[in-house]
């Protein structure tokens, strides 16, 4: 076996124990809020049939899917012509049937149709797990990253949109993050395109507006010009984009049923949610094509970072898998960005990666038996502890690196007296206690 | 977009909410025990460089690795000769650089070498996650399945072997499973091969003995004969395999240093663990080649199922990645089998997939606002609840399927009086309570 230098595929990461602890803190915080609101967790496999994934994310998405090579003698049945012409696209269909999931939404659509008879509706599910994209890796962008999605499937009631907004507020409150939750409604963008006299260009206009954060108002106007819109159309679009509130918009859309519907929907939600962190923003567009109602985007205040959560209401999630038309509404948390924001703003509680309550060190090898007996008693009482078995010189390093709360060294004195000097690793204070005292002190 | 029938790749599974809840119960139970003993969690990516994985699991293992196709025009640089001769093995090297992880052990070895300077030793880590093998799917065998591994790296002390045995006992106690923990030591198998005069055949003999459960004593003897052992050698092997305890073995191995060392190691462990669920079994062999000391296997009593946990001590985990020689000891829980046993023996607690505390139903659409206000007050007090937004006829179905504890229907009477009839979904009993009363009743 030749020795190889250990390394990872580009765009992937290992997580050290402290990072895992912090990630779990984020996951568990979000999880607890969703469960409080009645969401249940599902899981799907890492890979799906390519048939399921292909064509769902546009041409670029198809390109970014990781494909899994068929097992065995995968070339045996490939057409010779495709091989000799090195036709990668043609050969691909013949040698790969599976791909790694690209997001959690298409798997959800497949899942709901496939298990429809086993689920109750409205189906309120959350799903957390890695997804994979063969994107060019760069700072903050990975080929493997985690999504945390929650959706309500099969319920038209806007109350679900209200509840998802409440959940966003509660999650970020629990994480201690100061955020701005921007909301809009796709119907208002549709009304905008009608107002400007170019309803046929709705998607293109939406995509252009979505870039506002990145390219600014002038950039958006450049994009709009590329769509061959007249200057009159562009100025009408800007007229709408400059509306700061729903009443201003309502005047513009007086005669537009779709616009009025969008305003009504947002007014309903805002009537139930009075929180200064939530606001209307007509320039919020979201890139995804399938949204048809409410859309959300969450930004972290006091830090430069893109959207940390996004979501929206859609009408036809399950149609692509032959399911009856089921509407839904959902949000997706960007875990890596939330992590980065929390790290930058120092928001992780100190005790997240706290180690066991007590580390025991035997001064001599022969005392190990005695130490083991003490530790067994503590564990019996459900107190977490470790017996150090590493190099004697590194014992304090070990206790500090693992953020262990208390430290006890056991020598012959301790063995004969049954009294232990227990050292608080934070305050450096020492107490002299028997095992019974220690159990009393630590028992939860 | 053509409609496609939703389905999964063979050998993979979706998990329904109740299954996820049960799986989490298993994961969290094991996790809690490991953390009590000072183990920390790590994560590694789903895929590794093929260079990292290939050659670590034997020829069969290499075949069973899922390979990921390189992105883009993957054929462009492939040698024409390999293509025209349809040389799958040759082409493979040119079109795939990554593979899905096959277990959590090789990623651990890579991780430890790669992050050595960032870790403290003894490194006590656990890792839970899916692994993938292109095995022929069959009952109980999947292409994607979960492993839950824990290892102590960089510590020779047998105290770690003791602690892992304690952990096995505690985990299965917490899960409510009656198990038999069989233990042996690879040094005894080495001594056995010396005793039989065929130390050069150690691995082959080990593999043959490992099949005892499946093929019986006669089957093992057939296997041994295939190794061209003499009948005298085979009878000497059987002589050892028939030893029921360490003292009987000690007599056989009087003059064998390795045998005596193995006995001494096991005696040390047994001296600390007095539990009728743990026993010595000289016929326990374990298939894996790299074990050199203690080995474990756990069987569930009262049910027909293979090993549900296995493990052992090894000397050279990190050598393959150029790390300094680090010994280790670890165990691996077979999550799918544990799940199946617990389901068969009905060991999952009933409240695992319990839904929210209270489901609210508005009798009329116009009462939703009022209901939302009540629910918001309860959530403020951290009481979990849902507002039903589905079809009125299905409200009880919904409450039952989601195992919701209590049910409240709100009509005009409730709105005007502020008093709610709250129905216990298990006992069918009803109480009349105000929101304040409800908060008092449910507040944790």
C-alpha cells in the first residue's frame, strides 16, 4: 500500500469537534422551533435517479449535478459511436443513472407524490442535510453544503405564511441574531410587469430585479435595457420599485386584480405580525421561477453577508412527478452563512462545546483501578467524566482543549483518605470533597 | 417537462416522520452515552478522493465503491485506446477522481493524519452518518446505510477497552435491549495458529472461524480443509475453539508469549467488568484484517439477527496516510439492525413521535384570527401547538396521525367566553379551561 498525503476533494470540508458542536447548536435551535410549530422531520437518500433530478434546475443546474458512475463494466453497453467521437453528453446517459441531490426541494416533491397515501396533509415537514453542487469552490461556497428546509404542502391558507414568518422571528431570536426579514409577493411583480406593459417578460424582469443587491439600481436598469424594454417601460418599472409601502402600491395597482390580490395577501400577514424586524420590500424578487405568492429573504444586520434564509409560496410543486396539483410554502436556512455570521459576531454561547464535568488523572498507573471505581460511581449517578489515558505532561492541555469543567488528580493520599481536591478549570479554585459530595455537587 | 413516476434508486430509502423519530431516538441515546464518557463528534464529507479510498477494502471493496463522474466534458482527455477497447477499468481512472465513503474508518484515518496538530490525544471521537456500498440490495442490506462509530486514537491503555465495553452495556441498557456482548482477543487467534503449527495461515483461519455463526462447526472445518491444513492441525484448532474459558486456554498456551498476553489483556478487562451480559468467546474472530487486540461483537437476545455492534483494537490505523503509528480501539453500531430488532421486539417508547401538545381547529374561517391570538400566547409560554389548516373532515385523522396530545375546537361560544373544551386524545376526557389555565397545565 503506497502512502498518500491525506487531503480532501476541493470544495469539501471536515469539521472539527468544536465546529460540529456549533453546527449542532444551530440545527437544534431551528429544529426545536419547528417542532414547537408541529413540523416533523423526514429524510431522503443522498442520491436520486438522474431522471428525477435532470431538468429541474435549468441547464446550469444539470451541469452542476454530481453524477454517479454505474457499477461494474460500465462501458460494455455504451454505443461505440459515442465513444469514438468522445461525446461526453451521449455517453453520460449510458454510464450514469444516479446523481447526488442538488437541493432538498425536488426530493420533497418526489417524496410527497411517492408517499402521498402515507402522509397527512397539510404536510408540515422539515429536512436537514447535505446537498451537492459541482460549483467552482470559492470563499463561502462549497461543493457539499447543508440546507435546512421547512415546507407546508397541501394548504392554501395564508396562516401558514404567517406561521413561517413567526418561525423566522423565533429562530433568529433564539440564535441571538439581529436580522431584517424582507417580504414581498410575486403577484406584485406580476402586476408590475402588467403596469409596465410587458407581462410576457415577467421572469426576465424578476431575475433582473433580483440582482439589485449585487449590481445596484443602475445595474438593474442596464439589465432591463438588455431585455429590449422601452425607456417608458423601464421608468414605469422604477416607479413601482420606488414604492415604499403597500398603500402607495395600492394606488398604482387600483385596476389590477393580481396586484390587489398580492397587496391583500401581504396585508393579511402583516396584520398578524407586528414586529419591527419584518418589513415589506417591493424590490425583493428571489431568483427561483416557481414562486407565485409570498416571498421572504432574511438578512443579518451589522455584518456583510448575503441572504441567510429565503423562501416563498408556490403552486405546482408536485406536478412534475404526476402528483395532483399541490400548493405549498416553504423556507430554507443557509446553514453555512448563519454559522459564519454567528462566528463573526461572536454569538455562539461559550458552553456549546463544553466537555465532561470532571477529568480524572491517576498519578501512577497502579491507581487506575481505584480511579475507575470512583468514576464508575459518578457515571452511575449520570455525571459525565473521563479518565485521562494520555501522556502525563499533556493532561492540562487535554482538559483545556476539551473544555472540561473540573479536574481531579488521584494519588495515594486520595486513595487512602477518599477525599479529592477538585479544581475548577475556569476559576482555578479548589475544593476538597468526597465522592458522595461530588455526586451531590454535580447531580442534575 | 415530461412527467415521471417517482421512485428511488434501488437499495436506497426514504424515511417517514415516525421512522426518522425512531432513528433519532437511537442516535441520541448512543450520542448521550458517548458524550458522558467524553467522546466528541466529528464530520467528514460524503465523498473522498478515490486515491484515499481505493485499496483499503480489498478488491471486492474497490468494486463496491460508488465513483463520482468528473464534471464537464469528462471524455475529452481520455485515451482513445481505452475507449475503443471499452476498457472500463482504464477509463475509470481517467473519468472519476472521487468516490462516496464506504465506511467511517478510512475517513477517520485520513482525518487524524490531516488534522493531527488541531486535535488532542487520546482522540476520543464519534461519528454518525451514511456510508454507501454498491452491494446487491436485499432484505436488510442497503446501498445507503448509517454507521455510528466511536474510536479512541493514540492510546494504548486497555482502560479504553474497558470503557468501550461499559459504553456497550450502557447504550443497550438505555435502549432497553437484552444483548450478549461477546469478547475475544486477536492475540489468542494468533496463538491458536501457532499452537496448530500454521502461523502463516493466521488470516485465512480467522476468516474461516468468523463464518462459524453462518456455516456451523462442520462448515468451518470444511473451510479449514480447503486451506490444506492437516487433520492434526485442524484438530488442534478445534481443541482451542472448544475451550470455554480463559483458564482452560491458559493451560494450552502455557509456553506461548502471545497467547499469555492475550489472556492477560482479557483478564484485565473482565476484572473491571462484572456483568453477565459480557462473556468470553474464543470462536469470535471478526472478519476485518486490521484488528490486533480486543475484539467485540454484540448480539441481540430473543431475536434472529446478525451482529448489531462490532469492534476491536488495532495498531496501525494512520500508517496508510503517512501518519506516525497510532494505535486505536473502536466500536461500530449497526443502526439499521438495531432499528429492526427494536421494532420487532416493540422496544420503542410510545412517545417518541409524539406531536405538539395541542391542535387548535377553528370552526369557521373567520375565527382564525382569534385562534391565532390564543396559540400565540401558548407559544410565548413555550407550549407547542398547531392550528389546523386542512380539510375540516380530516381534522381528527390529522390529530391522530401526528399523535397530538390534546384537541381544541374553537367556535363563537369559545370566542365570547374565553373558555375552551380541551380534549385529551388518548383518554377522550374533556376539561373546560381558560388560556391561563391551559398555560398552567402545560408549562414545563
